[in-house]
C-alpha cells in the first residue's frame, strides 16, 4: 500500500492534531486506478459493498471507507498474483462458512473430550465403588 501511496499518516505537533491524511509519497497513477477500482467494487461487488457500509455505519467518512476498500483490494490483488489463482467473488463467504464449521467442530470435539473424560473417571472409579 505504501508503493501506491494510500497508507495513512497523521499530522500534528505537540498536543495539536490535524487528523490523518493519505501518504502521497507513492506513485500517483496506480493510486488513482486503485481508488477508482475501489469505487467500482463498492458499486458492483456485494462483499465490498457490505464492507464499505460497515465502515460507514461505524462513522467513517466516505474517503476513509473507500481507501479501506482500496487497501483490501490491493491485498487481494497481491495474494492472487503471488499464488497464481483466479479471483473468486465468493471466496470470503466460503471462508466465513469454514470458520463457522471449524468453530462448531471445535466445540463438538471439546464436548466429546469432556464426555470421554467423564467416562474415564467413571471407569476408574468402578473398582473402588462398593
């Protein structure tokens, strides 16, 4: 994100804080392209639209929310280029479902372990019971 120049920076001196700005030290051409791509993604992709609206409901400004979407787009693009995979628009929803399944499996395994422990305790106590 720093190469493109959309990483945030704060400006202030002492106790005075002017707020945050985007760091414009990167290349301006990809920055403009990613910003426009983020706006298009918000309009056309349900995942990015939900992410944008979540940030807006938290009180973030339009620019901050769009830059957050742009950063997310850059991270996705980087991971796709690095792995050589094609973009799957439902990938994030699949991940969320996997997390739910992993969580439910974890709790199921935990319950099974507790049952086994309680059964073991009963079996260990059987010779000692009158």
